[in-house]
């Protein structure tokens, strides 16, 4: 592949960009915005064991490269450590050439795993120096708290020694500090939303029905079980209302089967629909059909789906956890309830359904805030500013 004419920002993922998920959505939007911005050229490196040499392809309109990445783990045997050392020596040379050809100005790992240590060592040896940025999204930060002392110390040194650490909310920054038991210098960069894409243009085509919508992977942390219990409490009082659960079933800790069983146990089968692994391009249609949005997470760094609901001016009921209160102000831009509290969630949903005019005002104020503060172009510009600050300047930049 011929070199690009603009300096490159290299985003790094531990998986394929083809997968549906919040981290992939953030990276895809950042890359698309960065290309449109005209300052840097985005390139996404995806870890792939079956690609010992770079393999280029376009995914979602984004230039990507599949490449084998390895990590050195605690507890490796002598043979494994030797094999890794030989691989890293080869990769160091290959990556140096790669960065020269593509004029890489920054390496930005999203949801960083153990390969972050590899990049830190490799980048230290390159001249001119290329900054390393680590972007945390949620459970990647939480998992650090479960590590042993030696591994936690290694992560602490890595993070402190990186050029920048990005979190998607204040709460996640605090969680990262707590996990490592030390303050971590960080930059908060909120995710964005394509407000025009999710703005409601037509009335819902579900005559006689009101739809409570939830969007999120089927996972215990998302609290769909609490939402089902809450909906069962109000179903008889609002016979015109149905519940739609839209989410991804990745098979890894998915609660989809147990949620379906819960629906049967609660005898609300006729009132609840599951939509599984919906492509992103089809998501606006689900928001367009909704009357209200429920987000009962037990843990949440921020919540892209809240921004999408806000762009559509939907009234929101959400759990008061994580970064959610950084967007939802109780009684102003939505309603907040304690997590794991089905009666409180049921009462809040009933409040929205009983007073549509008040619910509409909440949705309108949320839409105003989302439009003013949470665009992808603003997210992209904050990343570009950080890249320039850490030394990854584009040609002609001050």
C-alpha cells in the first residue's frame, strides 16, 4: 500500500473493527472524523494472530491493518520468554519501518491490554520519538483493581510513563486512580454522537403503543434484569406500553438466556421484545419508535446510548452510577434512580408515562445539551489537541 500524504495517527485495538461494540464505535467515529478533519490520516491496527505481516483492508470506510501482536506475561516459562524476545526483536524492526513509511505521529491504544507494554518498549527505541496514548473505556480500568501487586505495579509504571491517558468520564478517571491506588494524570475526552442521525424526524409508526427502549449489550452490568422487574410492576397500569431491549449477544458472559427466562417467569412475554446484534446503521430506527429510554446500569463509564437517546430528545430514566450523572441531571435532563432498585425504576418510568408533557420537556433539555457539547467533531478536535501537546505534531502545526 502506498504511503499516505498526511501524517498518521495509529489507533490500536485488541480485536477486529468488524465487531459490534462501544469501543469499536468510538474508534470508527474518531477515525472517520479525523479523516474528514484533514489534519491527520487515521489508521487502525487490529491484533490478529494469523497476520504475521501487515494485511490492509477497509472496514466501515476506515483504513485498517491486521497484524500479529504478542505480549509478555508474568509466569512465562524460559522457552516462552525466549520466543517472545525473538518476536519482539523482529517486530521492533518491522514497526520502525512501518512508522517511517506511514509517517506515524502518535499511537493510541483503545481498551489497552498487555500489548500496551510491547508498544511502550518498542516506541521508546524509535527516533524520532512517537507519543503513546492510552484510552480507557470502562471495564479495562476496573480490571486493573483485580491484579496482583506485581502486575499492578507494572501497569502503574506503564501508565505514568505514557505520554497521555484518556478517560471518557470523570468517574472513570477516579476508578482508574482507585484501581492503581495512585492519582493518574489524565485527560477527560467525552465521546460524541451524530445528532442528525438520531434526531427524530417522523412520528413512531406503532399506533396505540408506547415503547420503552433500552440499548446495551446483554450483560449483568447493564441491569436489564432490574428493568424487566420494574416493567412488570407497571405493565398492568399502562397496557398500551411495551418494552424493547436492543443489545449484542457476544456469548461471553451474556445474560440473554436468563433474561428471556425472566420474561417468562414474570408473564410479560406479550409485552417484551428482544432485538439481538442489531447493525449500527439500523439503530436510529429503534430510537425513532421509542417513547422513553431506560438505562438501569449497575456500572457505566458514560454510556453512548444515552447520547443517542438525547439526540432523539427522548426522556431518560437512568441509574445514578458511574459517569451517567455527568450527562443526566436529575429532574432537568432526565430522571436518576438508585441502581439495582426495581421499585424506584418502576416509579420513575410511571412518572414519564403519566405526564407526557413533562417527559417531553426533559427530552428537549437533554437534546439541547447533547447538541451543544457532545459532537464527534469536538471529540476529534480534543484528541488532535492532545496529540499535538504530546509531540505528535502534523506538518505545519505550531
